[in-house]
């Protein structure tokens, strides 16, 4: 159904498995090929008009930070029309947690933005994309989903972007928030129930298009890790490093010494954890998290490496000072939920 002058949902298609099929050339690899219109057609006749915009057609493992910012710009552009009820973004599941979180950090509108995708390709005998998309459209059109920021809707569950993680490579229930509850659910008939109180922070400014490119990298910590990877990242111009540290955020004395040097040189180092749930807690000495903090590393709280890196990349791009970066990780790391001070815009809701 295409929009007339009645309220409608915008579908921004970016690629991913939901748009993919087995290629006849290229060695039979699965490639993102379908247009947004083709994806929408698989959902059948819906009850709400949908306008399709093809933003890009890529596997999400190919995306750059610039691509992610361009998806966010398309979201803002879609929301310029007051007749738009909400926006659905079809996206590869591999990096949905990064793009959806970036979009959430920049989102300043009560209308829902809903990311979805698929685990099975469009040419699978029993694809999950059509059902996921049908449900995401229902969430985007729902008044109940307003004010919850950017959401990930997948296999009937709805998650806030912050904290959403891809938790399985193949299961249809691909997403979870291991540190929290889903924000809601959407039924097979498209009925949406939201059951959490949204925790919102003030949106961050949108980086200017001509802004200087920054580089932020994730460095893995493991038994016997030395500083070679961290130094390699710095040698190619990283201005921010997220440590995927062990346990509640630990490394070793060699890494701590490298963090001291990096911090002294103005590099921002953040400690996250390679564990899928739970906060970073600066507790241990002998190269553990307490020493990392003393060396200058900022604890990421509950933010896992993918989203900690996304936040750090954005803050560096915005040229935030180190104290400002610390403040954002402290608040958005989720250890202080009462620090949330966001209040929704008071502009009238249409539709
Ligand atoms: N497996 C991924 C997907 O679900 C591939 C990608 O992220 O594009 O789309």
C-alpha cells in the first residue's frame, strides 16, 4: 500500500539477510540483492500505508561509520514529514546493535524507529523476514511504542536499542538484552504491548557532514595478551580504544602500562568486557580493572564492546572533551539509571 495523504510508515531498506539470496555467480555466496519494495511485497497486504526508501543494499558486516551516519540521516529525513507515524529500518543483524544504538543516541523525536531483519535469507523455504517486517511495521505505527526511542523488533520481541545484542548466529530469536528485559512484544496479529518505562537521555548532536574522520578500535584482551594490538591501533591513528577486557573488566600489567602511556598522549581508552552480561566493575589489582581505571581507562558500565565503541566513536567525532566522554559513559553505561534526565519534546503527535 503506498501513502496518500494519510498517516504512513517509512521503510528504509539497507540490505542484510532479509534482502539476500543465493547468488548464481560469486561462488553461490549469499548476497544482499532485494529492493525495499520486493521485501515489503513479501509481507502481503498490510493495514497501514508504507513508503519505501532504498538507502543502500549491503550486508551489515560491510558497513562503515559513515554508512551508519547516513542511515541515521535518512531516519531524520523521513521524520521530517508530520504524517509519518514511525520508521522501520531493515538491516543486517550482524551490526544492528551498532546502527540502532547510534540512531538512538541521535534520536530526538517521540515517534518510533524500529530496526528489524532476518536470520534466513529471502530465498529460504521458510524465511523469517516477512513476519519480522510485518511486525516491525506494526510497532512503528503503534502509539504505544512512542517515546521509547529506537527499538529492535525481532521474532515478536521488542528491545530498546541500548543494550540490544545479537545473541545467536542462527536461531530465529537472534536478539536479547542480557542486562535487561525486552521493552515489549508484538503479536502475530500486530498487536503491540510495551511493558517497560523508557529510560531516555538527551540526544547527542548530529555530527556535521564535513567533520574530520576519527578512528576508534576494539582491542581484545586474553590470557597472555601484550600491548601489540593496542599499539598497532594507535599507530594507524586511533584516537579511542575500547578494551574487550576479561571478566568484570580486567587485563594485565603490560596492558595497564600501555593504557597509562596512551592516556598521557590524549587517547581515550574505555574498559568494556568480553562477557555478554553484567557491568564493568573496577575491582582487581595486578593489572585488573582497578589498575586499568588508575591508568586512565574509563569503565563502560553495562555497554558491551560494540555499543561502547559506537558511543566512543560518536563522542570523538563530536570533539567532546575527556570529562564529557567520562560523563556520557558514566550515565549511558547504565549504572546510574536515575541520572536519566530526558524529557520528551512537547510537539503535538500526529496520526
Ligand atoms: N547475517 C547478517 C544478516 O542477518 C548479515 C548482515 O548482517 O548483513 O543480515
